[in-house]
């Protein structure tokens, strides 16, 4: 097969893929719209009652609850650590900006230049 034929095959495959992507995006938009119209306020309330009933009847084992609490504690620590790291980086940037501003500012002990109103 010649190189031009290979390029033509690749371009044809790309066009087919783009057409499939457009179809998939259209299908996804249609599904999302239908899903949102299905969830009326009464259906949401009914689903909440059903989920609460099932959760109350299930009675999870203490070992499962222990593992769940450990997972939640770990995730909370991870989230707090991420937030602390972001806050520290922001504080460092603020300190650098303050140092830069202080370096470019005139010294405080130099007298202010005289203006016309102070000379008169």
C-alpha cells in the first residue's frame, strides 16, 4: 500500500471517529435532559424515603461501620492537608509580593519632596 493510501485511510477513520463522537455527545445530551425531567420533587422525596427505609432496615455490622469511619477520617485528613498546603502556598506568595513591594518602596526616613503648596 502506498503512503497516500495510508493517509487517506487514516483520514477516513478520523472522520468516522468524529461522527461517532458527535452522535455520542448528542445521545448524552438527550439522556441528561430526560434524566433531569424525570426527577420531579415528589420523586426525589420518594427516593429519599426509600433510601432511608432501606438503610434503616439493613443494620450494618459494627466492623463495616468501623471501616467506614476510618475511611471518612482518612479522607477528612487528606482534604485538610490539601487545603493547608494551598493556604501555605498562598501565604508564601503574599510574603514574596510584600518583600518585592518593600524593596521597591522608598525608605520611610527620607523626607517627602516639597510641593508647591508647602513652599508657599
